[in-house]
């Protein structure tokens, strides 16, 4: 983490990090390890820094993944340790100058504390339900669906009008190569220079007009013209095959993310149902389908 050159920003940033931990533990100077088997790695003005503190900072910076080990003898650990020490020194200096008494700082500390407690609740309540058995069960369900799905590889020539698309069909009828006609005539800039290649797709992810036109067409057939949102389409079916599902290990991160999101959603539904929540902004937005802010970072149902 590169520190800002603004001294006040440095102080407030360090204050947020160090004071929030203090507010949550209420035991800043204790020599009791926060985690079983934790290792004391430094002391700053009598305050112990633990290996878990350094690892947590490395995860927060995206230097290692959650659950990844961090060797205390590594250069990365030492670099992050130095940054944690700097944060402690800045925070203590901020306290000495009375910056922690600012109402704005106090409010920011409250917000950060709420975020940490929410994350801890998710870890305690939701993450504990994400077992290998739950991951395996959802994977097998997705595997069953994948085995019944067919992928189709298609090439596209998109025209502005039906007349232009019919002209394309005429040119193809003379034996012209589809790829060459796509490069020459298609208005789809994303695919024209790759011969109109859209790759392998399952019909359920294609626009309805494409899915309807291609449903029973064998490999080698040319379909069209038919109207789409972007224009008039002529499509060549290159190949059809059964969908190749990912392995369990390939699918695991996405499945864990989905299960975490579902767990958070259900937890929030229960909490909102029991809480007295009053929105002071007037009418609610029309769409409420977006992920909550508390959902885990990157989401979607496993495919």
C-alpha cells in the first residue's frame, strides 16, 4: 500500500485502521494472541503486532488471497509488517494531537466498525454453512443441467436492412466464403474481422431471435435473414456439441461465491423483516434486483 504524501490524510487513514481494531477488540495493548497459535512479530510503544494483523493487511491490499498462507520469513511479510508499524505510529501520533476527537473521524470510525462487524457476522453465520458437501451438491446439479445442454458454434453477418441481408444470402449462394463476406459486409464490428465467429454458445444465453432461428438447424446450415435488435442477421451453424462442464475445482470459487451471496441475502431478509427501517429519501427506486452492498466482492449464479 503506497501512503499518500498528505500528512493529514496519512494520519486519518492510520487512525481509521488502528482505532477501528481497538474499538472492536477493546484490548489494544494486550499480549493475548487474537487467534490460536498466533505469533507476536513486533511491538510499537508496548503494543503487540501479531502475524495475523500483518496477514489481514496483506489480504486487504489484495497481495494474497483469503485463506492463503503468508510466511513470516518472506520479504512480502516484512514489507507489510513495516507498513503496519507505520500505521500504528501514525495512529498514536494522531491520538496525541487529538485528531481522534473530531466528530467526522468518530463517524468514520463508526462506519468502519459497522463494516467489520458485518463481515465478522457473515463469516460466523454464512461461511460456516458453505461446506464441501454444499459445494458438491450444487456442482452436481449444475453438472446435470450441463449434460442436457447443447452448445452451438455460429458465425454472424449483420446487415442494416432485410434487403441487404438477402443480398448477402445471394452472395453466399454463389459459393463465397462466409468469413470473407462477413469481413466485407457485416456491420457487427465485434466479429466482422474474425469472420463473424461468435464461438460456442448455449441457446439459452443467445438472444431469443437467434435461439428460435437456430434451435433445430444442423451443423453446416446457413440461416436467415431474420430480424434482431441490432439489424438483420444471416448465421452459419459451424458445429453443435454437448456442453463441456468445468471440473469441481474450476467451478468451486464461483459456487462458493454464489452460496455466500445467497446466505447473505437470506440473512438480510430475516434482519430486515425484524427491524424497523425507515427510508427518508421518498419513493424507492423501481429496480431492487442489484446485489446488496454487503454481498461478497465479484457474483452471479454458477453456470
